[in-house]
C-alpha cells in the first residue's frame, strides 16, 4: 500500500516504516511539525519524502493520522478525495476520566487504533470503530552491562510535563544512586530543584543513547499517567532490569520479576537498592525483562498487526464507497 503519514512521534514511526509498504511523509523546507519528513532518521528507502503540493496527484491507499488537525490537512492535500483513514491514538485521556469523550467519537469515516488496551478502555469513542495495536520496537539487542552504579531514564520535556511523567519522583531514586535523564528538554532539569544527583543528559540519537543507557544498573519508569513508553520497551529489549510505576497499561507488559513494578514508590526504591547491591540479580531480572518484551512487543508481531489493520481499513473504505454510490444512484432515479 501507499500510506500518507506525518512524522509526529519519531519512536513510533521508527517501527511503523519498517513494514512492506510505501510511506509518503510530507516534507517542507522548514522541516516543521507539518513537514518534518524523515527528520534525518535512518529509515528504509520505502519511507519517502513528498512535498505537500504533490500529494494531490499521488496514489494514496490509506491515510494514517496522529493529530486531530491532520484530518482537515489531509483532506486539503488530497483534493477532497475520499481515502480510507486510520487515526492512531497515542495518548491516555487527561480530562473527565473515566467519562472522557474522544474528539473523533461517533464517526463512520475512520478507524481509531489505540496503542494500548488501557487507552481503548478509558476513551469513549462512541460508535467509531476501534482496535488496538500494541507497540513494537526495533530490537536494539541485549546491550545491558549495568557496569555503572547509576540509574537511567528517558523522559521528553520532564519539567513541562512534571507530575504526569513522574519527574518529581526522581530524587527518591537519586538518593540511592545518581539518575541520568535523557530526552528533549532535559536541559531544564536544574531549574526544577531536584538536586545535583538528577543529571540531564540531553536529547541524544538512539544508538549512542541506548549504549549509554545499557551501562546503567537499572531503568526507571516513573510515569504516572501516560501511554506505555517506547523507551521502557526498548530498555526491556536491552535486557535492563526496570523499576516501573504500575499505572495505565504497564502491568500488562512488565512482569513482577523484570525488576519491580508497584504503585508504592517505596517498594520501587527498595528494589533499586537490591539491584544496585547485587549485579547478578540485576542481570537475572534484566533477562526476564528482555524475554517479556520480545514476547509482547517484537517488531514482526507489530507489523503483522498493522498489515491486518490496514487491510481492514481499506476493506471498510471500499464498502463505504459502494454504499455511498448506491445511495447516490437511488437518489437520481
């Protein structure tokens, strides 16, 4: 298939474009949110940059959207053509939970694909068809060494997002060992007053970040309310033991013996001391984490699920097109 999709969520796209399709990615000279293109990432050749003005003449089988604003922009670029549409819901609802009304509820012209079962449970999508495609990631390999008595975490915008991603919890782990934080906006951490043992490491490309992260004794996932983090899944793939808040969909993916998972932060802090003091136990729990990640979040499963979803979306679109044609034919008699 030929799929129109914007580069919005880089980690998610990194897996999505590994399928057998052609991915048409709008690209502008500004390389902004509406035209980032490949964004300098090492993606396969079938991830194709396309100028927005050329979309109208391009063959497009399906549109995959990630922001509600893209509905209007896709319609404009496609010149009004009706193309089967899938909306990827990356986020857990933040307002009126558990009575959260999805902005695309009660529609028959698209399909909503949630990235976790938690999201699907908590969003009220009305009559809009929904499904779940759980995350998959490109396996970085079992890189874990754990040689440094430090913890690692990846959080984008940790100061702006604050309690949602658990930034305020990091000093509790830093009391056991220094916590190194990678991600966008980490340079602002000093202004949050978390102490000098919460160390910003910046927004680093995946390969060097994975190599550095794998040297830390354990991975900390302090997120209170968010979809399952891709960085957590990658850390588990690397055979890192993980310390995880048991919120949203994390308990579905993280076994108890993969490190520790709890809603009691004190339990996680105690487990962090165990991992720090016992490198062999840390390696054992990391092996459990990798096995669990490969079982649930392997790339082949993810891509196969997306192939099924895309086939279904195109079939739905064809049925809808036939129904529209019949209705139009009846109205002209």
